[in-house]
């Protein structure tokens, strides 16, 4: 028997992805074909994912950030990204709604996945974000954001919590939605010259 169809996208996953993303069936099949070509094993490993990030950020150290992003996309926590997780991530980052993006940001910051964000977790992500900023751009940062610790303090300040408090998802999303600066500080955006 021929096995040409053995790597076809299953109907079940296809239906689920059509429901959860804005991609059409044709687009999903095209993505799947590309995914199979680039990733014959059908699973993206953390190392492969880090390499993708390194290509995007050749001037900086993207590894730590890539590891956090990987964790946030690996929803079934099996240590790899399958096609479904990959497409959901792709959809969310390219065309997801603001609220969906902020839910994802929450999962990025919730490093231990316990449903709360602590200040230590904010510091952890700020360290990773900081490594994405090219060294030559770091002197251009505002004085109160020019170290990972300062960035984390400033960001945490917008949530109006004490250092030992923790944030639930709603509080995180509200804090970020209400403060333009908090919105800016939760991710890396290149500094305009
Ligand atoms: Ca997975
Ligand atoms: Ca947590």
C-alpha cells in the first residue's frame, strides 16, 4: 500500500484548527505541507525553536526568551511543539485579537504555570526580554528601564501590588490594558532611532 497519505493532516485536527483560528482549510493544508518539509519529525524541539529565534534576533541573545515562548506554546507540556500548537501560536501572534494576545502574555509570564504571576516571574521574563535588546541600543533606554531589575520594578508598579503579592490573569490583563507603558514593557519592541 502506498503511504503518500500517511502524513496527511487528520480531519479532527483540521476541524479543530478551523474552529480556533481564522485560517481556511486551504491555508491550513499549505501550512501543514510547509511544516512537514521543514520539520519531517512533525515536532519542533526546543533547540530548533531557539535557532528560529536566533535567526530573528541575530544581534542579541534570544535563547532565554525563546525558551519562555516555547514553554508558553507547548500547551500539552510534552516538551515539543506539534503542528496544532505551532498553528495556534502562529495564528495568535499574527492575527489574534488583543485579548487573546494578552492571555498568551499571561502564560508567558506565568513561568511555573500555576495560574499566578509573581514579581520574581516578572523579573525572570524581563531578564529574557533584556537580552533581546541589542547591546548598542541599551544605552538609549530610559533611565528607569535600563536594567532588567528596573524594567521589572517599573512594570510591576503598574499592577499596584506589593512585592509579595501575585497577579491572576484578569489583574494582569487589566493592568496592561490600562497602562500604555505596561503594554510596552511586557514585550520587546525595537528602539526607534
Ligand atoms: Ca507539545
Ligand atoms: Ca506562576
